[in-house]
């Protein structure tokens, strides 16, 4: 094992070990502060973070607005309160060691306002901001305004080149590092482009080497690359350390910090992590963001897979291609489908999937009446948690809509992530995880269900375990 040298990040020499910021209460001020206290870079999620009353009790999020726009404003106010609360906790727990970062998603609803609101009211508590899920052009401007370092999350040299040319060259001094997130291995939302094959993973080394060449050409030779996605043990990355082709490098751990004593996720979630096998994580495109994302295959995800499989093209009027008439629902509504699709529709209806819901793509999906009611209610209850949502058709523009039909093949991501983070139902909610999560089951460090502290985990990582 090569000796891990400290690296200058966000204004301080730290261990080049970064906690990945997992959205909606999966990485908190407690976990981030503990990671920083151990000498690394802790990251709390600024995505609708939890906050507390004067007695330290979690404040449940209750929306009272009658319109999506009103609830969107409530969500932004809640998110700013939560971000400030987690920043304060992280700062206190860190004891002045390491660095504390805040993670946001550029495509989350009100991202810029939330980021500015937290940084304004938590001055000196946050040293850096990581941001992905989109092209965060204004990230550099906002970070520089508040004197914090920024860390864009990209999945290709091309993406960083676009960010640099358009905006980042103006705030070079505040660029703390560039996070390369492997789009085939990372948990949560992934940066796969339309030109990349989701079923044909590319190794990260040549992609990061290309990113480094681009950065060197921009005069960023001393700016670290943070390798994220698929990082489990430093023993797997020895050829990256002290490698001039990669340059200064840090490693981001997203999945392993979930299973620590300071991790805020429910116990049921932690225990589920210890049972997963290779192949239990699915790279899919059901997210209402439109991005690919990776999550554990459970009943929630299987339902989405099966829902899309119960899908056929339709027409309101008969044509040469759409000539077979089918009826569905209690009112016996009719549409026309291809003759070869009629037997499938009749079988689905007979099996209880008797409600057909139209999609934006001139198709219908067949679901149970109960599922149809849940889908409609979740769409109506939308609080604008994304800048644009395929599921509800919300968008944070003047019209308040994407202009497309709401998509029943997706889901309310705010609802399910809040539920799993606070209630721990690991079968019926979305459970993000990286593709190496199965290593919990075989890594001897976790033998007999051992759950380490953050300090113990970092000590293990430093030794190559």
C-alpha cells in the first residue's frame, strides 16, 4: 500500500478522502462532521435537509400551500432551514478538523436560491460546495460570492470543458477540484449522455486521464480530480496514486459511509445493505429528472419496471395500423391499439391492471385502480422539488409546467426519498446505492454485522481495507 499523502482542498491540507453527499437526509451534518473530524472532507446533503425545533426534535415537513407554486416556495424555505441546521451540526462535530462541504443538485427545485440562502446564513461553516445533476454554470459565481470553493460533478472531459469555457474560467481561484463520477458505477443520478451506452461500461482511467489533460491545458495542474463512483478500497486504486497522468487525486466514498454509526439512515436500511448481491443494483431511467440513476432492485423498482412493460401505443380513433378496439376502466373507455397488442391488453385487464393512463409518448400503461389513485394523488400533491419534473409536469418557469403530459411511468422522488430516509421501508421506496454495494456482504470488515464509526471506517480505508 502506498502511503496516502494529505492534499490541499478547500483551503486546508486534508486526507484526500471525501464523503459523498447523498440527498434527502442520507448524509447529514452528523456524518459529515465526523468525517471531517477524522481528517477528511465531510459532505452533508443540502437537498431538502432535515431541521429541528428548539428541543432538538425533528420537524416534520408539512405543506399547506394550495398550489404547486405555493408549495414550491414552502419547499425552498424548508430546504434553507435544513441546510443551515446541518451546516451548524457538521461544524460543531468536526471540531475544526478537516473540511465541511455541502452537496446540491443543480436540477433540484430552487437550487440557486437554496444555495445562496444557506451560504448567506451559515457563513464560515461551509468550506466547499459539490454540485451535479445538470450543468451548473452559475455554481462558480455563487461560490465566489460567498468565498467558498466549488466542486462540479462531471462524467466526461467534454462536460467540464463546456463549464470552463462558459463560466468557470472567470472564478479559477475558487475551483477546489473536479469530481469525476463514474456514470456506470455510481449510486443515485448518473451523468450518462445520449452518446454513451448504459449497458457498455467504460473504464474510468482513460476518461479521467483525458479530463486531467484538459485541466492541465487550462492551467489547473494542481487542482485535484476527485474520483467518485465505484470507490470501495484504496487497494483497488494504487495505480492512480502518485500517477502524473492522473495528477493530484482524492477519492470520494458514497456507499460505504451509509453503514456507519453516525449515518442518519434508518436501521432497516443499514441491515439491508449487508444482504445485497452483485446485480442487485439496477441502472434505470425512471427518475422524474430524466437522468439515468442507480438503485437497489426491490418491490418499488420492480413495480416501475413492470409498469412500463404493460405499455402499448394507442390512438383515439381507428386507423389501418391501430384497428383493434379495447375497453378499460369502470366506465369502459375505449381506445384503438395494434391487433397484436389486443391480447396483451385483455390479459392485463383480466389480471387486475384495469386502468390505463396516458403517457407523453402516445402510449398507455396499465395499472391497478389503487395504483392509478396513488399516481394521480402524487401528481396533484407536487411541491416542485425539481426544476422540471417528468412525473408531474411541474417546471419552475412562469407557466409552472414542462408543457408535456405528466408521465405515469415515473414517480414522486421527493415523497419516496423522504419516506425511506425517515421510515426505512426498504422494499416499497426508492433505495439509491452504488454498484459495489454488494461488497458489504463479503468484506471481512463487516463480519457478523459490524457497523463502524466514521473514524474506524476512515482508519480502515487509509490502510487499504
